[in-house]
């Protein structure tokens, strides 16, 4: 889970979203997204579920240490 911020940034960029746009979709703030992406904050389990649902990927794939999200 230590790389969740990197995964969030990669997924956000792959979907062509700004941090503000993603924050709206995930019902959080732009600064919260930024803190998670930069490793300054760990997301809650509820937030991780929202991420997986929004990006349509499994929780298992999201939580693994590998960054293979193809």
C-alpha cells in the first residue's frame, strides 16, 4: 500500500484527469488527492474502494505492490 499514491497519479493521468476533476469524482478535495499522490497521507479503506470502483479495477490489483495496471 505504500505505493498507492503513485498508482493514483498514474491512473489519474491515464484517464486525462486533473486532481480537481478526480477529487470531484471521488468526493474529496483537490489537496487530499495531492497529499495522497505525494505520499503525505495514506487513504482510508473507503477511499481505496472508491478509487477501485471509479477506475474499474480490482482491489487486489490496486493494493499489490506492483505498478502493473494495464
